[in-house]
């Protein structure tokens, strides 16, 4: 029992008790301490511990690579102007009314969130572009915060590039493709719900003349279609595999040979995951443009900075996962559930994930901490692994925006307050977003309990 209790207690105490000097609230240290304590108590020698570290990081390597290259790609698209083209094109399609402008902004935030895979990064990078437009609609700062918060958060789990779903699938050890197909439906419904929620902010308002696009979408694309080439390449590769089971990385001999070489290298084999490989191809296409190629250093610097903390958490989580498997902790925790009811395990796990997500503002952290041992427990209760992964991604996404201490909302409010030079109440933003958070929580619980 001690080999189970001590690592988990240390993990939660360090992660949740902010007042602990130097390490309190640092999820990276919490994960590492849990890993090392588990290794010591279980009697793993240094060699076995090191092997467990590498094995654990390797288990999450494709998620780590997705975060890194997804962020590099997003930064490249900002330099290329693809995000401006996307936003302006969407405004031209929808933007002749306040509701249409909100739709355009939500879609832009969701696309950006999907590429970055992290709500805070997406809110910072993409939210910066839309704050003034929403201000011109005379929205309150908290209403602007709610739109940016939900758009970026929903984007972080929106397929086909969905870090949240890929992470849950990896932690559960299930093929992500069936999970993605279900998430297409549930996340799209969540996005639609968020957009409809936001319409009440502009009820009875007219579109300011300066926000009405001067060009049609065809005129915009005629002059700027080239900026969308990398995005088009990426979508074709991903959608061909997702919808038609056509994988260019197995169909083309030279790509297949390169993938085969990389698959034998621990951790680096994460780049062979189909979506990651597709993103790398899109980055290479982006470098054909001088506006990106001449800013290569800036793309790398900013791209890595945007996901620096997320990747550190993922690496720490991987180390913990590896040690937990090597020490047998995962199997022991799963055996303990035999004396618990299925409802108790599911409800308790969901509650824990919501709390961690709320306190850290990160679905990545929530899943890394909870699903590492909850996944095997749910599988031992004969829950469908595909539904375990789907539910985990949605519950974690709900938790990261929950009041009263959702970190993401504080970051968004700081960004808006700095630009508008106004005080923005993060608690109001979280409560405005609460109906949508409850939707994702409900979806997660439903698929776990059916």
C-alpha cells in the first residue's frame, strides 16, 4: 500500500499546496517527485529507473512532438500571414453583422487553438488579433474574455489536430482515430453552443462601418491565396488519412523509408506519428516563403516559447508514467478498484480531473496527473478504452475553465486588461463560460457512464 499512497500524496500535495516554499504549485516538480519516490520505494536500481524515464517519455513522445511542431507551425503561419488571411476571409464571409463577426472570430481562435494545442498559448497568440474588433462592437471586457477563453480552449481539443484527444488516447493506450471521429461531433457541438451563447452579447447592436470588410472573400483570396498553401497541404494530408485511410507516409517509398528509420529511435519516433509528420511537411512548405524563411530564428524562438511549459509538463508526466509502469504501481492501483463501485471510480476521477484542470489552467496537466492511473482503473471496470479517452479529454477541457480559479481566464484577462488599459474580472469571465464548461463535463461523464 505504501508504494501507492506515498507517490500519490506527494504528487497532489506539491501540485495543490501553493505555500510550500520554492516547489509549491509546480506541477513539473510534483510529477518528478512522485516518479522518484515510486522508484525508490519499489526498489528500482539506477539503471532500471533511467530506462523507465526513457520508456515513459517515449510513450508520450508523439504528444510532445505534436506540441512542439504544432507551435512551430502556428508561429510560421503568423509570419506568413495565414492567420490574417483566415480571419479576414472569415470576416468577409460572415462579418457584415455583429453575429457574423463573432462566428469569424470563434473559427479563427479554434483554428489557432488546434494548431497550438494549448488554450493559454492560443489565447495569447490569436486573441491579440481580435480584441480591438470586439471592442468596436462595444462588448464588455469580460464578454471579450469569455469569447477568447472558449475559442482557444475548444480549439485545443478540436480535431483533426487535437492535442487534448491525442494525449488522452496516449495515456489510455488506444488508437486515437476512433476517438477523433467521435470528438469531431462532440467538439463541434460544443463550439456551436459557445457561438450561440455569445450572440446575446450583440443582441440589438449594429455593425460599425469600420468593421465591415471592404473586400469580398474572393478578392482577399485572389491576393493572398498563397499564404494558405501550407494549411491546405496539412489539411489534405491529415484528412486523407482520417477519412479515407490514405497515408502518404506509407504510400510514398522515400517517406516510408525515412519513417522506418525513425521508428527505431526512442522518443524521436514521436515524429513518425501521422499528424506530426504532416505538420513537419507543412512547416517545410512554409519555409519556401521568404516571409517565413527570413524569420526562421524568430519562428523557432517564439514557437518553442509558446509551448515551453506545456512540453516540460509532458516530459515530467512521461517520466512519472514510465516509473509507475516499471514499478508495477499501475497494476496495483487497478487491482485496488476491484473493491470499489464503478460509479465511485468514475465520479471521483472526474472530480479530481476538474480540480487539477481548474487549479492549473491546463487540460494537459489534468490528464497527465489523473489519467495515468485512472485509465487502467476504468479499463479494469470494462469501460470501452475509446470512450475513456474521449471522456477524459472533455472533462479535462471543462476543468481548465471552471471557476473560481481557472488559470487560463486569469491569463486572458491580463492580456485584455493590458491592451484596453481596463480592469477585467476573471471570475465573471469564468462564470460566463460556465455553461459551455458544463457541456463538456456532461459529455465526458455521459460517455464514461453509458
